[in-house]
């Protein structure tokens, strides 16, 4: 699948921002005043910035508001609702904390649930697609949620739980890659079922329908980056897991914590790029490609 | 509405005969022509006369080589357009309700005024039947020529999809696949019509007729042949000597 920068940025940064909102929501002694203001400003900048960047890949962004209508069937529509619910609830919670020194825990908990629900709905946009076997698994949702709350823990300065969550997210990432490599084959879809010609003999794409490229090939048969996939996986894992864990074990949590966070974000960006670049859509079969 | 109808009154669709398709691409051209000039946004081209041409098409013809266990390979031309699936995954993923499946005839359509061009429906379709038009920013797909098949301004013989009307080898058939007595349904029953990617669970309405078994050149075709004197005799003279000598080596 084509790794659109707007979508990679959206899912990484809004995931982080929503992860931070989750921790702020469930914190029994949430910060107040200017400290709270700083935390919420970062969380909203990441979450809202990510959501806005996601509209950049739309063909008709001016109609984006219509995406709220089909929540009954569409995960994309459900994501829109959950995001608004999380941002509004946490907004009220934040205003009370920042300006009135008042913590309404129930609001925080509701906001935290919606924040995680938003990450879950984002993951389901991908995990629901039978056409992309690598994504079509519950592990995709588990990975997105683990990365979101691990990043949120780092952002909110929770070292111990952050360490544990980093290890969990790293493990899920490795498992997702490992099982993902065989999922296309397991799906049972190949050129034989795609053409229905398999009972005659071996099928080979002989001639494409056109000499140039097209929307389908640009969007769904992205093969450029797979050459270095294994190296990039290692880079992603080192940046998002190994380096932050080592840095968090050092003293001076503020400086090394910040470096750990930057390294983690860079790692997640690489991993998210691979998430798209490595994903193979079954339509590629018709073109003799994957 | 992106909820799929539980049942449609009719299942209008195409039956494509892989045995008779000659791969002329006339259906591709007539589809592009009709759908550029009529319903919805035109099908744009990008850099059509330049070095890197591309464009939006609702119907494309692939060609596949199939190698049986014995005998020569077969070349099969393979037109592909929207299959108007009963369980259309492209419809349910749409966040705006622009994609829908009609209850009356099962045609899957896009209301272009509601489409935000997110592309998720194209991701959900296993067949590559949907293409986002670059100029218009909205999703385009086969409409089964909904503006032809019910159009009383056209002569009756033209009230079929443009691809069906134009096919010179009669490889494309149009009708109600929900009615077991319809010509298309009988054709499917007779020829063993098949679904593409049945494991994807989309329940396509369009069916493909597999190629008929090929004639074999090496099979006896004349029952009198064994009685005829062989045309090629044992070589004589120099060639006969050469044959025997080489045989001995």
C-alpha cells in the first residue's frame, strides 16, 4: 500500500496525543494550573494536528464533515465520532483542571475511554480489510493501542510503566511482523482464485491492461521500499524500543526521558511507514505483482 | 446509506465469456467513451500524450497465460470491471454514505456529491474495480450504465451497458442473475459460471464463463487415418544411409 506521509503522520502523532490524553484522564492526581496547561497543549497539538493532517489525503477535503454520517457500518466514521467525543470530553476536563483547579475524575475516565476507542477505531480501518491480509488481524489493533499508551506514558513522564509498555509494544510489533509475513499465503487468495483459471494449469500475468501505470498500482501495489524492509524493521525496533529503554534506565529522567521520547517517535514513524509499504493488496495479483 | 440491503429485487449484472473474448479492448474504449460523456464526473486522463500517461478507467482487459500440465500454453483475455457484489465490502466501509447498493436492481453506485475521496472503498475492493479520479477527487466505478439500461430515449437494443453493446465477439452478456430463468442465469448454469476470489466472501453478482477445453492437434481426427498409407516413408538413398549410420553410433 502507498505510504502516504499525511496518513503516517496522522496515525503516529494522533496516537501519541491520544495516549497522553488517556494517562491524563486516568491520573488520580492529575496536574493542575500551568503544568496541566502544558500537558494538554502538547496532547491536543499532537491529536488535533494528526487529525487535520489526515484530511490532506482526501480528494475532496471540503466535504470531510459528511464522514460523521455512517457510524453504523464504517470504522472511519466511528473514528471521527470517537475522536470528537474524546477531544470534547477531555477539553472540559482540561479547562476545569487548568483554570479552576478542579479534577472531575469521571470526565477524565470517560475521555480516556474515548481516547483509546479512537485509536482502536483507527486500527480497525486497516484491520477490517480482508483485501490486505497483513493488516487483517486483531494484532493490528493490539499493536496500535500498545504503541499509543506506551508513547503516552513516555510523554507524561511515567518511567516504570513506560518501560513495561515499551517492552509489550515491541513484542507485539515483532509478533505482528513475524505472523504478517505468512498471512498473504494463508489467506488463500492467489492468481488462481483471482482469475478462476487455476483448474486449467499454472496462471501467469501475460500482458497488463495498459502500458502506463494507474491509480490502483500507485495506491495499492507499492513495492519500492520492500527491498530494505528487514533492515528498516531492525532500525524501527532499535529506535522505538531498545534506545528508549536504555535511556530510561539512566538517571536524569528529564533529559534522557526527552531523548527516549524522540527516539521512540522516530522508531514508530519508521514502523508506520513499513506498515503501509510492506502491506500487499490482493489486487496486485491481477497485475502479476504483489 | 452504507448498510447493504438484505435482498435486492433483481441482481443485474454481467456474464463474461473467457472463451470468446478476443482481447480487442473495444469494451474498454466504449466504456470510457460513454461514461466520460454521460453520468457523473468525466473519466479524466493525466498527461495523455506525454511520457507518462495514466487515466481513470472503469473496465480494463488483462491477459493471462495458463500452462496446462501437458500441451501448449493458453492465452486468456480477461476483462475486469465492478462485479456488483451482493456482500460489497466497498459499500460498508464508506464513511459518508456516498457508496450504496440499490435495492431494486443490486447495482453498486457512488453518489459523487457525497464522496470525500478518502479511497477506503478502493482499498476494500479485492478486484480493483474502483479508481479515484485525479481531476475530480471522487471515486469512480462501473455503474452498469445505469443511464442506458433504463433510458427510454434510446432504441431498445441499446438499453444494455456500453461494453455489452459494443463487444464484437459476444463475450459479454447482461441480465438479471437473480432470476434462474433469465438467459444469463441459464448461460451460467450451462457453462459452469464462476466467481472471482470466492474466498474473499464478497458474493459477486457478475460471473465468468471458463474457457472451453481446447482441441488437441495430436489426437486422431479421422477414423480412416490408420487405414491410409503413411505419407512419410522410410528415407532412402543417401538420407537412408545417413539415418542408419547415425543410428549405429
